[in-house]
């Protein structure tokens, strides 16, 4: 099946709604909790789930997500487990898009050909590899295109104009604009420069590619601000923190998660 992502953005645009993207780490506190949280996300207004692949050296992630990845690795969560969990998710959910987010090392270990085939077979819609820029991901890009899956790239305040053009050409699905220069979980600062860069990326892609913004969005107020000029908003650290806080009781976790996500969804 082709990626659900373009249809989701188009459909939301017609409804005058921004696309809501959430992130969580697979396997923290357990694969069972992750699956349950994913279903709660889809029922609480989330359109696209970014599912984190645990890796031993998560250089782009802040303390909250790093600790979550550590806990997942202690549970021995592998890339195969992540893909298998999406298969389970697809038994009951055919509509919410799922993007695998992580680092290149586990993908290299599995092999790009096998990885992309398994993505296709499992109903995964796209991939975002944090440490694999366009010039180093030709093979992955080629195989994802073969299955009509989205290849999402990151852009940030330090990305040069030339590089933004390159990213805009290679990306599919959406571009993930990192709002700040720091790591995940940092605070938002200059909204006007974020707006300027988002508009610039849209121009480089001839307005054919949605731009979603992430990093530093923690509540409905910050989500509303970012939604005014972006096509979607992404929330990660706050969700990961909430899941960990209520990791002793799945029912409580789902209730708190649903309440939090619903408030964001209404705001955008």
C-alpha cells in the first residue's frame, strides 16, 4: 500500500485542520504499553504516529527521550520488534499513518532492501532517519520510492538555503522543521524566524510539500501558535514523559494521554 501521509495532509487541509503528529519510543515501558498508547493516540486526534526505533547513541534527542530509549533497550526492543508491533497495530487500525523514526545503524544492520520490504509488508507509511542526510541516503530513498513510501527529512534553523532546496527536492510526505537549535525537549523562542523559515521551505518545494514543526511544543498554546503558519505540529518529549510517569498503570496512562492529546487536537 502507498503512503497514507499525502492523503492525510490533503484531507486535513480541506477541513481547515492542521495535521497532528505524535512521537513515542517503541518498547517503553513495554511493547504492550506502546501498542495501547498508539491506539489511544489515533482515537484522540493524532493523524500520524512517529514511532521511535531505540538506538544506543541517540545524539539528536534530549534527556527525556534518551532515558526512554535506554529503558526500551533494557527491554531488548529491536527494529524487528518495532516493525512487528506496527503489524499488530494494523489489525485494528488501517487509517492512522505510522512513520519509523530513528538512526541509520539499525537499518544498515538489517539491510536496506530487507528493511524497506518489511516496511511495505507491515503497513508502515514512511521513514525519518535523523543521521542520514539526502546525500547519504540515495539507496534508502530509491527503495522507499519503489514501494511509494514517504522519506521524511529534517530541516533546522542552521540549515543553509542551498541545503533546504536539496531537502525539499528529496523529501516526500512532509518536511520535519526543527524549531530550535537544541535537542528534543528544548523551549521555543523566536516564533517570527520559525515562521520565516517554514515559508521559505514551502517556496523551495513550490508549495507541494507540507511542513510540520516540532521540538519545543508542549501544550495547546504553543501548538496553536505553530499551527498558524505550518501544515502540522509534532509533539514528542511531553508524550514520552507522560507515558513514563504513568507506566505503572496502563488504564491511567491511556486516560491522561487521551486528555492531553485531545486538548492539542482541538487547539489546532
